[in-house]
C-alpha cells in the first residue's frame, strides 16, 4: 500500500516549527488580499523529514549506482563542486550586482571561457546558453548571421546525419533553416557519397556529432570538414559526446567552426529531470564577434586585473537572461581545476576503456551492429536475445530496474532497431561494470526461461510500466 502523502499526514494543530513569541505589534493580512485558505499541511518536523527522505529513496540517482544512460554522461559528480558552488561569495551573488562588486565571479567566468576555448581548440567561448539544445540553436544562429554578413543569404540548408540527436533538426528548424538528412554508411560514418551529392551553394553548414551517437569516432572527419568548407558551408559540432575525446583531441583544430559543450555532462553537474544546465558555445576566430554576450573580459590596467562585460561587435544578441547558469559554471570551473590537463585526458581514456570493456563482454549475447569497431565512450547494442523472439529492448531495460540498475537509453539512435545505448562513464569501477554485465547476462537467461518475468517488469519499483509520453506530458505528483 502506498505510504501517505504529506497532506494526508496533516492533523489539525500539529506543528513542525516553534517561532519565538512575537515582540512587535501584530497586523493581520486584509481579507481582500486573502483569496482563499492556503490549506497547508499541518505536520511535525519528523513527518516532514521522513516524507522527503522516503521520496529521495524512490529516486534512483548516480550517487546510488551505475546510470548507463547513453549520450547523457551520467558520471559521478564530485562533491567538491558542490562545496565550491555553495560558497557564499558565489551562491549569494545577485545577477544585477555591479561587476565591480563581483570581481571574483567575473574572474571565474573569464577563466572558464579561456579553459573551454583551450580544451576545444576554439578562439572564443560564450557561457550564455543554458543547455546543449540551446547551444545548438545559438550555433546555427551564429552560422546564419555569418552567411548573412557576407551577403550569402541563399544558404538556408543544414545537413544533419541520420544518427543525430533529435535536437539537431529541431534547432535547425527553430533557426528558420531547412534540414537535409544525410544517411550513415555501413561502418556508422557519414556516407561521403551522399554528403557530396548535397553540397552546393544552398548549404549553410553541416551539424556533426563526434563521436557520433553510435559511439563511433567519425573516421572521415577531416575529409568531411574539408568538403563542407570547400562548398562554402560551416561545420557545427554537437559536443554532447565530448567526454570521449576530452584532453585528447581538439575539435576546433579538426575543422569544426562552432560547437556546444554540455558542461553539465562533460564537466560534471548533477543533471537530468530538467534541472539547470549549460551549453557553452566555442567558435573559431572568424565567428568570434558573432557570439552571444555579454562575455567576461579582462581589462589590463596595470596592477590588478579588472573584469567587465563586453558585447561582441556583431553579436547575435543575448540568448539567456543574466549571465548563464552561474552555479553550473562554478561546478565546471572547479571540475577542470581539480583535474588539470592530465586528469581531463584520463577522464576520456577511462570512459573509452570502460565502454569497450562492456561492449567486449556483452556483444556475444546482445548484438552490437558496429561491434567490430573500437567504440568511444558508449556503444549501441540491440535488445534482441536469441531464443526469446518476443523480448524487446524495453523489457530488458525494465528488468534492469529490478536488478538495481538504471536502464540504458532506449530506442535511440533511431537507425538501430531495438537500440540499447550504453554509456558507463569513467567513474565506474571494474567491480560495478562486472555486476552490470552479470545483470545483463541474467536477463538474457530469464528472457528464454521466463519471458513473462521481463514482460511484466519492473516488479520492485513503486510504479510499474507507465505510459512514458503521457507521464512526461501530464505530470501527476499526487496519488489516486
Ligand atoms: C547527442 C546530443 N546532442 C544534443 C543533446 C542536447 O543536450 P541537452 O540535453 O543539454 O539540451 C543531447 C542530450 O542528450 C545529446 O545526447
């Protein structure tokens, strides 16, 4: 039986706070202002503590166990990031404060812009966009503005590989440009012949995710960027999978002109569930003055450096109120400074090693369409089990919940039937990976011996199978 909700625990007169006796004259709120009773729950402190602790137990999180949600980079978030983000000098700043009174925060933003530029091989960085998807929109708007500034207004097409995340075509459409889909070839790369066929003077650019959403490094990357540039287009990099090449390769030196970084993924902020993120955008020199602003700038005025806001001269404008999601930026800064250059490289190396370990140990049971290639930070298996024709990827994922793991990403990328996209991240130990492998093998055995167990899963969760689309669209947080 579900436990009572906080309102159901309410009892008239029960209190959870004791306020000191009033020592100032009392006034009452005029009836005209009070439209109806507030109907707040009357509960004790222990009721409240138990209620929220119980809720927190219902919520699976990366602090509890492996969260191999492909493309989402659910890595462990070091607690030092939280400690720094909560320092009163950062946490209690007001966004409208005069920059002269927030020089420490400005120095942090300036430093972060520089570090991200260095890591990605870019000339300039804006920290404004608040998610990867918004970074994409920003990047496409920058590309559009660049073409317009050169008087090349007929370029209204963006080429998008068929393995791309849905946000890529969505961002393109929001920016008012047309999407042209480019198929992948048999090795999981962009099909070069099909790309060449589309390259003409209507192309504003290509959006490329590298490594792509199959977890594969784009083998023809340099050729692709050369071809697009030759045709007069620009190359957008979707940096959502940057964790795989962090500290190893610089997209800005490989022909990517503009790229977003999902700071909340690669640089470690708790994310998911719609919380604050950051989709910082890096650009090559030719695009730097189109960046959204304001940007943190350092003024060299002799002695102490001073920081102020600067709007790039041909900016596409603001894309976010105030100055980005500052708390996420503090965490990213802390993460980078704690790891240093060698630590960042180790992140990518271990992320790739862990994914390849899982791929090698699972591909005999779960088909991996590109399993002959070394994967990067993730790989895409198929939820198809020999001897269990009725079992689907969703059944496997739901059964994983019973066995104590968060499921992988399901049914994405769209070009792999029954896709299970698995990203273990660098922060998982060999023991954790082995227990995940064991769970996946157990499920494969159960699929053959007792398929109903999978079809009816999950058995251990507070709710069973939900209509996930409806659950997201019509969020219902009360019982009954
Ligand atoms: C490949 C790829 N691109 C873009 C995005 C969008 O990023 P965000 O969720 O930060 O908007 C995601 C998110 O999962 C992604 O996986």
